[in-house]
């Protein structure tokens, strides 16, 4: 089996073998090569001990208890800049179900592969011979698109409970299924995830949410009994019926909103907000006799607090917590655009922040698709988008000029009064005619010319400038309405 291997990787392989040691690419990078994907990182396993590895590679570091040496390659590609080289090892004793109590170096490749989590990751590749070492049928499982534990799955999950979430994450990233025996072992051992740090859970959740198939993975997490250890607040939405505007229960609605965010390749913050935006509908649900339907008044306010607490529990960054909880808080901004005013839109922009407004609109799109409605941008929504664009637009104003009243008074000795306004509006008319005129040199020269005019003539030019400004404003607004197909 022949793969294209970067020169930085070949150099490490040759150096290890040249020093009399074995060298195999191992784990996820081999799996990715088989799948035709470019590996995110590269790992070697070898019969060399850490001190041997550091002797061979002077520019390296060793700062862990597992024998892994980081070799610096000097590559500008971040995926190749540091390559991890680890001795063959066996592990024993997992008293905390997170890490081995003892690690032994210098064992065989076969023993090293046997300790790994899934068959697809228990593959080794000898680049010098083009030889794939596959002791646990990992190649077949890749072909069959199955995540299967190496050996006894309960033993693998007892060693490190996080492997159960890793299985779900591989489903999300690769679009694979889970082998029946492995799935049964996850259900049996799910309770052990309570021993895993929230940071490690967060890291797997981040990769699931950032994948192409987060909905499928989280549905599987629910079925296998691990979702409550990832995002327990999601569990409350299972089976909670919504109002007539919704086709799905709260849980499926949230997953479908998230999946649409993934389909649209939206940012991680939007995806996370989509997953949490209706998180508090279960506790705010009330039956309305007047409407003969369910209501969820204030769910966005309560949901923002619940989201903040959940993300804090998962040890997300302060920036992520602030932004996502803010998006959840204001996701119900949408109202009847025939009644809403630009001033109300401007207040919303102040609440959520100019930098977050487009993300809020995208979240609303995900919310709508999550209801089961086929159109993500109906007329009412497009009209609101147009109003947002109008509110965000820099107004046509003399503030656009690369000069101002202070300069007219300081450099040209104009006295405070209406002449300054007339001059600035006359200059604005020139710049609207030709944007390249908005330079300090042109505006100064033109100001000197305008100063020579009488008050009446200058006023006429200023008034003409104001009229030109009004026409330009109308033109820009018309372009915005055309853009959103609401004119």
C-alpha cells in the first residue's frame, strides 16, 4: 500500500531507522491516509525509548508521563511543525477510568496496537516498505464504515471512559456507524462518564458540533445513554410538544437547528447557539386557553441563563459564553416588520452588538428551518434583514469627508456659523459625484475656492449638496431593498 508522505515525515522515519530503531506511522494519521483525507497530525511509534529519541532529534521536547517526544521539524505547515514520536508501550490499572496507573516502555508493536481504542486507530504503516500492519481488521471496519473497539469493548471503556464520547465523535466526523457490540458496551458503561473532567467532555462536544453530522451523533448519544453526561439540559426537551408552528418536539427542533447551521457551514458560535436557543422551553411551557395552544413566554430570557450555566460547567471560554448566551437571549427579536420601526431595530443592534447582528440573523434562519418549515428566508424575514442593513449602514453625511468644521475654522479661519455647514455640504456634493475627490488636498483646494463665494451663492451650493445627499440616501436604501427582494 503506497501513500504520499510529506518529506518532514519521511525524514523522521529515516532518522529512526538509520539509528537502528523501528519506525511506524500509527493511529489516526494512518486511518486518514486510507480514507484519502489529509491527516490533521502525524504520529510515530517506535522501539526507541524517550532518551534515544531525544538523542536522535536534538530539537525536541519531552514533558509527559507517556513517553511521547515532540519533534520539531521546522515546517511552516502547523500540521507538520511538531510530530509526536512515542515508544511502544503497554498500560495497566485505570483506577480513575481516565488514565493508566502505570505505563511500560519497550514492548512490541503488537502489544502497543492492542492497547488502542478502536480498530481504525490500531493501524500502523511502515513507510520504508509501503507495508500496512492491521492486526485487528481496522481496514475492513473502515471499508464497512464501522467504529469498533479493539478487543473487549467494555475493557477499553473501563480503561478510559472518554472513549465512548470519542466513538460518537468519530460517527459525526466520518459518517460511520457503531458496531453492535461496541454500542452495547457504551450503554452498559455510560455511567462512568461521570468520572471524566468537563474539559475533556467539552473537547469532544466541540468536535461533534463542528462536524458535518452533529444531529446524527447527538441522536446516537441519546440512544446510547451518554447525552446526559454531555449536555444534560438537552434531555429535558425530549418529547416536549411545541405549538402549532412546530413540527417537532423541543429536542429534535434543537438538533435540526444545529444541523442546518452545520449544513450552512456557519461558525461554531452560531452552531452552539442553535443547539441551546430553545433550551428552556420545557420549563416555560404553559397552556393557553385563549389560543388553545402552548406558549413559551420568556423562554429566551431563562434560556440565556441556563445556557450560561451549562457553558460555564463545560469550561468554555468567557468570550464564547458571553456571545452564545447573548445570541440565545435575543433570538426572539423577530416581529411583524409592518409594525417594527428602524429605531427598534437600532435598539436591537445595541443589545446584541453590531459585530453579532449577522450571527443573530443566521441563528434565526436555523431556528426557522428547525421548525420543519421549508423556506429559511420568507418575505417577512427578508424585510427585517433589509431594515437591519439600513440601520447598520453608515449614513450619507459630512462626517464621511476627510475634513471637518474644526479644520475650516483653524486652517481657513472661518467663523462659527451657517457658512461652515454650507461649505461642508458643497464639499459632500463634490465627493458624492466622485469619491476619489475625498482627499485632504482636494478638499482644502476646493474649500479655498468656496470661501470666495458670497453667502447667498454658498448657501445655494450647500442646499444643493443637501439635496444630493438625500438622493444618495434614497439610492442606497433602494439598493438594500433590491438586494433582499423586498422593494
